[in-house]
C-alpha cells in the first residue's frame, strides 16, 4: 500500500498518485509553481491564464529531467521537489529565464580585481551527438546558412570557420570599461554596433543602451523595432523603401548582455530582455 501525494492548490486539498510514478508529483509540482498567480484577476482564456499554464508546464518539463525522473521517482526526491523552498526557487527562476531558453549564449563578467571578460558561444542548432563522458554537444556550424552558404559538402578541409560572434570590450578615458556581446546570427553585428553607439555617442546607461530600439539591414530589407521617434522613423523608411516596422521588440534583433566597472570598483550590468538576459552578483 502506498500513501498518496497530498498537496494544496488554491486552498483545496488534493491527493494524487505517489512515487515511484513521477506523473502525480509533476502535476503537484506544476500546480505548486502556478499557485502564486492571483487567478481571480483572470478569466479562462486570458493572457494571464495562458501564461501561467505555460509556467507550470515549463517547470514540470525541466524538473522531470533535472531530477532524473525517467526511471521513476523516490520519496526523498518527492519531498525536495514539493517543498515550498523548491517551489519558490522555481518561481523566481521562471520569472528570470522564461523569455528565451535556447540559442547562442553570451556572458559578460567583471570582478573585484578589475578584470573584465566577454564570451560568446554557440552550437548552432546542435547535431544531436554528445561526446561520451563530457556532456558536450558537437555543433553543426557547417549547416548554418549564414556562415556556410555553400553547404557542408563544399567546405574546404583544414580551414577555420568564420562566425558573426563578436564579444567586445570598450574602455573610456576615465577608466570605465564595458564588456558586451550578443547572440542573433547576422543581427549580432548590428546589435553590438547600436549598443556601442548608445553608450559612447549618447552616454546612455547600460540599461538604456540595451533597451533602446534597434534596426537591422539585410540586403535591401530594413527591419525596424518600434520605439523610434517619428522623425527617425520617417527618415529610415524614406532612405530604405524596403522597410518593415515590427510590432514589438523581438529576439530577432539580438540579445546584448553587458557589464561595466568604474573606478573604485562600481559595477553595473544589463541583460537584454529580448533574449532572457539577467544580471547576477556573486560574493
């Protein structure tokens, strides 16, 4: 005989199938993550209802693999999974990371000794092969059209593959230094250009420079994020007749993640919300 998993959702006591089956615990976990959402303010089919469902399902899907539930679930793991501390951690994590969960990764770092670093890495779409014992997936860059438009069968052996990835560092005359970089394939070059212009020409803060609307020119087609003043928008559309104004800011325009360090060890940072960027401080 097994005791059911008992949990509460919206104050209602529920019982569900216990371990070793993971299904019941994943239902309880998803509802636990969702339980902080004030459902009384949303109707069925509203934006809030839909996004809260997505939160719960995303959490359950990731937790299933993080807690190695493919072969079942033990009672100790169940207790950890459904603890209020774990649920609260997952809610915070989903708020930070729910916007973008894949693609080229960029990290900018500054430390208390004044060091600063900028790193961009990518697997392309990956090739589904993990090197045994390493956890490292091989890339598929020869299949990336923007890097190798001729196709992988035409690549010349022994030559290094070029990339649009462009981690960068800039230093002001007063000693302030910035590290920045972006994912976004061909849009990397335009995203970094514009953030540097915002910082160096207009003296924006990191947050302002990253959040400002962007443009990207590919061939004759100009893509424009919303938010430009009418004067600039009219000038752009006139100069590039094949232009398109996007309805919202979008990950298409890259995700520039940046940090800075000023004299005296004053730190700042900005993660690009277009690609789920966050800022973290470690002691």
